[in-house]
């Protein structure tokens, strides 16, 4: 196995290469506005550091969100393109599952990322590998009774730490493709079925056609 993992569902543009035994190389750059600009150079860099070629990749895993519309699509389209060109399987994994796996927690906890619009994407876990509920998108104030004092990781929990009062500041803030790759490799080795590489948007995109927009077509 040579598994290429990538995720652009959070402000982190992250790529990793896994050979079925461990991580060969990884890259992570946090920049919410440059997903499209940073992703392909990151893939080249990771392959170069590992001393491998793109045509050696046997499987691809991509974070399917939830995440903001534009950033999420960059990773999904890139993964689909690589899969088509290389003729290899493309698998999806929930981005929050990658963050949960990176936490290493063995007790019940929640993961929350910043969904903008004063909302968070979040899910509840029994441990680092087992999701119990979600993902969902909600206003933090609406979750106060459910998450107060519960261990929490992720940028959303850090941003709204008056609600996520059990936030683990030493835990992962943004996605790591290394964790995503390790989780995917573990699941594939166990014969578990992964998600299709389709986006988990959970809500409409931020950019919408203005109300009362008038279409002008030539005569």
C-alpha cells in the first residue's frame, strides 16, 4: 500500500503519505484563503521527502468535511482527479474523525471545528476511533448543556471555550493528514468500508445569488 491522504476542510492544507506501516512524510500549512494554491505543491513536497513518485500511489483518502464549501471542494476535486488519472480507489473519511484520531483520547469527548457564521461543526466520540453522534452544525450556545465540562478538541472548541469548558488546549486544533492516513490505513487493513469521496456540507454555501437578482440575457 502507498496511501496518499489530503484534507482541505479546515484552514489547514494538509497532505501525508502512508505505506501501510507508518507515515513516510507529511505537510501541513494553515491558511484558510490559499487551499488551491498550496495543495499541489504540498503533494509534490511530500512525495519528494518520501522519495516516491505519484504513479506509485495505490490508494487515496480525502477528508470529506464537514467544512466550508470552497476549501472543501479543493481537496475533493484534487483527490478525484488523482484517482481518475492513476486509476486507483479514492476513499472518504469524515474530517472530524481525523481530528478525533489525532487526539488519542480514550474517554468520551467532542470535536468541534469553526464553521464560521458563529457556528461549529461538531461530533461526539466514545474514544479516538469511535464516533457516537454527528457530524452536525450548530451555534455553540445551543450546545452548552451537552458539552459543558466534556473533554473537547479542535479550533471550534478553542474559539468558544466559554461553552466548551473542557477544551484540551494541548489537543489537535486543525486537521492532520497524517492522522487521517493512519486511521484510513487501519480501517482498510481491518476490511472496514470507508465513505465515498463526497462532501459533507451540512448547510448551504456562504456565497449565494443575491435576492432580487435580475438575469440579463442578450436578445
